[in-house]
C-alpha cells in the first residue's frame, strides 16, 4: 500500500522547509508581534498600542477602529468621536490596499486557533475543502453581521463586543478569560470536527466585513505560473478558502490569473506550498 503524500512534502524537498513555510512563519510573527504590542503596555508599561483589536490608538495619536464597531455604534445611536471616524478611515484605506482578509490571516489571534483546528482536521483524514456532516452557506456570516446591526439598533448597545472572540481572547490572555475559554474551545471543536474553517469562513461577522474590503483590494495573489501546474492539489489542501483558487489557476487561457475572490485572505500559503512557483503576490491591474 502506497502511503499518502502529505501536502507540502514536494515543496519542502524542492525549496527547503523555510521557503515552503515562509509566509506562514511571517504570519505567525505578525500575529504574535501585534498581540505583544497590545500586551506591552499593561504588562511592561510600554504603551505603543492602547486598546483592543476593535478600537485602539498607536503611539498616542493614530486611531484605528474596526468598521463593524463603528456601524454598531451608529445603529445604537451613539455619537461618534472624530477620532473614531479617522480610525475607521485609516483601517479602510489600509485594508483596501492590502486586502481585508489580511486582518483575518495576519492580525487576528483567533486565526491561530482555527489554523490549529484545520491542521487537526487534515490529520484526522478529512478531505480538504469538503466538510463532512455539517453544511453551511458561506453567506451566513453576512446575515449574522446584519443581525448584529439590527440588534444594536434595537438594544442601543454594541452587541457583538459581548461575545467577540477576538477581543475576548486578547483580554483573556492578559486578565484571564474564565468561561471565555469555552467560546474559544467551541470554535476549535467546531472547526476541527464539524465544519472546516467553519467559524472564519462561515460565521465570523468581522471576517464578513473585511471580506467586503477585499473586493477592491490592490494586493492580490497571482497564478501567473499556472502553465507549470501539475495538478498536485497541495494548494487546494492548505488554502483556507480553496474555492478561490480555481478561477485563476484553471480558467481559460485568456482569463485573469489574479485571485480576485473576496474570500481570499492573502495568507500566502498557496505560494509556500507550491513546488513549481505557480503563485506570487502581485497587484490588481
């Protein structure tokens, strides 16, 4: 019986382990580094960033505000400070350039949890891109986002911050989470055993908001070496949103090799994992 080849084995053999994990390693450095900057103030008195990943201030003058927080504030009837408006504009401009999915893949600490669940999902032998048992429409997260805004409108409060796992995990690391760990564990179990990338790809309202910014993002992944593709399917195995690859990789010769789908996270795993250098980062043209 021939042993099944693990995704990435050929890339690691051809390019070396570091090169075949380069973007993944950089993502982890980014995620840990950003979280460390938030924790440096309360723990060490070095206040580079104050606040949370929903609303913060860098070096005491540059605000950054999550767009979903602002929309909830508007729906709840709260007056918006000028700094909050500036903070949203900063975030929107940044992620229109880089792609909203960059927040999910490069900044959000919950991504480490869901990546670990995806790894366990593969180890348990589930087929990449095919969930077994539970099926959810990927548009549910947009309906979830709309429901949150309606609840904020009806309650006069910023509803999602009561159960936002992003800020809950950040604060929990610093102050202790208590029952908050149950939510994080639930996300891990949900992704590992019920639906691959279930939370980020199907339910997370913050991911839904940032995916809208990805629709017009400048930075894109490009399959401009697609003629070298050997159909090994490694990129499909590791991509968090594998359905975004096919139009660029397997489209007609005259079709664009750019991955333009709003669900692409610009995580770079397809670049890492491909032994034939089919993919690279590029810009929308």
